């Protein structure tokens, strides 16, 4: 999977975002995740579960790729699992946060190799040659891209004909309880907005990716209090990075109002936090794309508007 250009950051400029609600401060995203790298895996319980679910979905595609891209690799746990699954493949772990990539665990023995090439770059400007990948795997990364259309076009560019994109991302129902609690406290944006499944499906097709399939699951976690949830999000590096966020410190009164509002949703297990997970798959365009395989029940492509939502 040769590189066509080297990139260590995402300082390039892009066009205006689709919706101002999704405009992100990329430098804030990079800083936040790099700072969280040393303790990311300790806090990433949901990310681990979704990663396992996404890896399990690979069984429905009879792939034998020789080139794999883990897009949004973080500490490269997914990349390492992909290397184990496809031992003959060249696996690249790419992430915008250099600190995350540096936090990849070293091999147990000095003579061992991870088999993973780490690249620090922006998903909207992949430093890879056209048609160089057979599989692009991306776990819970796309929600940090305010221009999924550009990212999907880049993925379509680097995929070989018939190559597979398999991804997960957060949907708009994510952290609804926290968002509502902050709305009761002030008018500032404290929680990122997330693009819905229909828009993602449309962008996949506009990018030239064929046979897109999307489905959703809802994970409902519980916390002893709102501070515990916010500490976990901070530990993941998942801070609010929208452009119109409040830049100063949140006042004690606003924080107290938010905590009080969140307490009203308490359940016997604790304070609930909903995470809507969107899973997606699509092939690089062309007739070869349809030869990749089928999902459970023998069906692969379904209309985006008819997808059912599952709960956990």
C-alpha cells in the first residue's frame, strides 16, 4: 500500500461543511485525542464492544486482502486484530492524532514485529495511492469528520475495484440525555452533533461506493452520576470540538443546573447514557463490487430508508 505523499497533520483547508452544526475544530480534535492516548484503552469499553461487533461482521465477506487500512486507528488495537486475521496483508493504521499512534503497545519480545505501519494523517486527505487498498476498516471515527462526503470520496479513491469499506460511527441519538441536560442549563453547544444514517447512505452513493448497507444499534450505559460520564468522555479524548462551543470555563451555576437536570433521568441502574451506533458497508464501484459476498440471510443491499434499529 504505497504512499503518494506524507502527512502528519490535517492543516489543509476544505470547503464549507454540509451543516454548521457539524463544523469541528480539527486542531482541538488532534490535541484532545493525543492527550488522552495513555489512558484511552482503559476508558474505551464501548469502543471495544463496537470494535468486536465490527470485526465479527467481516465473516460475511470472503475477503483475502493483501492491503488493509484501519482508518481512525487510535492505539492500533483494531489494526493489530486485522493483522492477526489477515497475516499476509500489509496493514496500515492511520490516525489524525500522533499521540494515539505512539501509544500502540510494543511487542512483548524485541525480535517480534507488530506488522502494522502507522501513519499520522487526515482521513480527508489520505496519503495513499489510488486503488491501493482492498479493505478499509473504520471503527467510531467518522463522527470526528465534519465532511463525510470528502472522506468517502477519499476512501473510494484508495479502494481497489471491489474493495470493501466497513465502518461504524455514532448516530444523532448519541448522548441525548447529556445534551438535554445541558440545554436546560444554558444555550451553548456542549455536545457534538452526529450525522444521521440516511445522510451517510446518500454520501456513500455520491462518492461512488456501491451497494451501501447501514443498520443501527442502541447501547444504553449507566453511570453513578453525570461527572462519571464526563470523566469517561474526557479520558477517551471525546471532548466537544464543535466550532461554536463555549471557549471559556463553564460557570458553577450552569454546571449545577446541568447536573440537576440530568438527575431527573436517573434509573435504578444509574444515570443513563444512550449511544446510537451506525454500522455501514459498501464496495468500491463497478461490477466487481457485487461479488464481495452477502450478509446474514443472503441479502446484502437494502434501501437505507427501510433499515431497522436494534437496541442493546
